[in-house]
C-alpha cells in the first residue's frame, strides 16, 4: 500500500491475516482482555476462563472454546464461532 508516495510496511498483512480470513479475529479471541469481555457480557464473571481445546471427538473443530479455569466450577464452556459472511447459503448448509 502506498501512502504519500511512500510504501508503508505497517499496513501490510500476511495473506493469512487479511480481512475475510477470520484468522485475525480468531487470534484476538485468545487475548485475556477479550476473554474477560466475552465472559463478563455472557455470565458476569471475570478472570474465570481460559482458552480450551477446540477439537471435538467427531473430528470437527470450533474457532475457539473458553473453559473455566477451575475444574470445580459450575460455569459452562463457551463456544465461539467466527463467520465473515453470512448469507442464505451459509444458513441453509448443514
């Protein structure tokens, strides 16, 4: 990208992190501050969650799963899915 006649390396993203790839959003979810925003908004708890295993027994994978830090906790897991575009085809797919 060129700004003011100069090339700006600051605005260059690797192909895997560009808009539409969902990878930047998925990486953001792993930030402890973002985890607290999500857990506070959903359950009104803070500093009780960490990133868990997002692979399931049937071979599928979620974008992110937040698990309670304490095994003795009654808090549920939080499954997060990131979708860049939602259209009729996406909604009808299995």
